[in-house]
């Protein structure tokens, strides 16, 4: 039998759309993040890919970090 491992949850980012994207390029980035309407929230793992998308549309987004938590199974 295998022993159960303690897993550490990654930091999470809560992203809220607070502005309307004006250009097609920014609109595609926001759409690909799953933010379809104003004031919608999505939760993502804190990874470089998501950070890059947030950087492209940082003037339209509000980002909150949720700290890491230890989870034991």
C-alpha cells in the first residue's frame, strides 16, 4: 500500500473584471481568462501563464491573493 502524502495547496488568485476592454487584443486575453461580463470573479492557481495574462490587462482587473494552506489527507 502507498502512504498518503501531505499536499500543499498553491497560492490562488481571485481575478475580477472591473473595466471594459477596448482593443481586440485585450478583449481576447480577458475572454480567454473566462471573464465574460463586468464584476465577474474567477479563481486561478498562481502560475506564470496566468500572471502574464493579468499583466496584459492589469488596468481592467482587480487581483486578490489567497495564501497557501496545508492540507493533509
